[in-house]
C-alpha cells in the first residue's frame, strides 16, 4: 500500500493497534503535523523523553503517532514503528482545516480506538515523559486527566489542581464511548464551545452528570507545565511545554528540562540526596520571556 494511501480507517487502524497494544489492551497515542515532525523538532524531543525518562523507554513499543499530513507521516515512519495517517488530504484541503476541525477528527479517532476495545493514553506531543506515569492512573476511574491551570472548588476532595487536557487516560467501555458522543453533540449544539479544552469540558458538572462518571485529576506536583512553572524535577512524571507559541523557544526550553533532569540524577548518583530533595530548574527560560 502506498504511504499516501495509509490512513486510520478500519483494518489499517486495527492492525496498528494490535501491533502497539500492551497485554492490558492499552495504547499510547499522540498527534503531530509537519511543523512538529522534522529533524530536531518537537516529536524528536518527545521520543527522546521516553528514552531518557525513568522506566519509560519500553513504553515506546506501545506508542502510536497520528500524523495529520503526508509530510508528518513520512517522517514518522522514518523514526518510529507505529504511525497512522489521520486522513488523506491534498495541500488545498489541508489549508481549510482549523483547530476545531482537527480536534473533531482526533476525537473521532480516539472514539474508534475505544470502540475497538483498547484503553488509551492520549498525550500532546509537547508533553515530555520523564517518569512512567501509569502508576498515577486510578484503576477504578473511567478517566484520569492532567490539567494545569484552572481550579474548581467542586473537586477539592480529589486534592487536585486543574485544566488543558493534553494528557489523559481513558478506559474502553460504553461510558467512555458515550462520553465522546455527548462531547461531539455539545459542540454541534453549542458551536461557541468548539475551542474548549477537554479540561474545560469535564469541569462542567452538568456534562459529567450526563456521562455518569467523574474523572480523576492528576496533582500538578506530578504533572508539570510551562504555564505555571513550579516544577520539582524530582517529583514530576510528565511536563507539558505549553504556553509557548514559538517552536524554537519551545525546543530550547525542553532541552533545558532534559539537562536539568540529567543534573538531578547526577546529584543523586553522587549521594547528595539532600541537594536533590527539592530540585527546581530554570525552565521555562525563553518561553517565559516570550509571554511577557
């Protein structure tokens, strides 16, 4: 099958899921376009984070990269084993796609994965995996999600801080499939909500009442980010390089995070556990300045 004909429909998707699945029928998915899929780009750093993270390298065997265009798909195939093309699109068609359209396509794909019976972890490609986060996923929760900027008093009992939605785990069952159906329906009925993040959606109590489950939220001390930098490199499992529109600045600051992780491990290796007890890094650096 020619590369440009490879897409996410039916048997092609199922074949990739079977190849990437853990014994628990769980896969990890991320999405990338041509601007983030080239040598030295975000997707390269994303894969590097798995290689240098703690107990994360083997998880690469279960990672599926979803490409939104042919350029990204070709590059993915050159660096990773499990790649799918979100849809076939000419250059003219691609120019008509905006964020809401891509988000809808992504959600359709995620629902299809659930319908095939696979649990999934969705991660934005600029979420760096510094430690294996699977121990954080609540075994009884339909969804576990990392949200990093909003706080809702109604969820204080979960001892968590909230809201973007670029990192979540969801179990494959009827409730989860219904979640995506209702989310799509809400976006059709209320077009002004199409740009809302997943976190903004699940913070709405009436929506959660409709889907009949309550998500668990990761504590921000475990799920870090550039929006509100308070990242103890000795504690965080994943770090979202968000609040940074300039790709060059984003790449620069992610590399700083990797350097800090290596420095932290060096301190531990030298037996200086006191010095590593609370290791606060300097990232973001350029991203922070670009927002001021």
